[in-house]
C-alpha cells in the first residue's frame, strides 16, 4: 500500500504543475477560482466568461511548458458566466 502522505505529495505536485486550461484548443484560461488539494484529491475550478465561446467541446489541463496533463472531449453549452470544476483523484491502482 502506498503511504497516504506520499499520495498527498503527488497530488500537490499535480496541482502545482497545472498552469492553464485550454478550451476548444484555442482559448487559454490562466486564473483558477479554486486550485487546491484535499488529502489525495486535486480540486480545480475556473470561470468561462459569457461570450468567450458558445459551447465548450474540449478541455485540456496543461503545464507551463504546454504538456497536456488531461484532455477531455465534452459538450458544455455556455449561455452566461460559467464555473467549471475538475477533480483529480490520486490513488494506488492494483490489477
């Protein structure tokens, strides 16, 4: 079993390395409403301002160097200011 303290360190590392969100492969968001770790869970929230896009079709969480930590195809219609959240759980996997 992996020590929970170590899993927390990995979660902190992950949080610290996500620097931006890229929407629809075009629009960069650098400001997070929430960017925190709770034990082994990374919690991210960011605001999509009304008028930026009509709908979000892809969301990428990226490091400063451009490396994609996470890429997700989605469909989120935007009709006003919208807060979007991501939860990343760091855990041990056993096969």
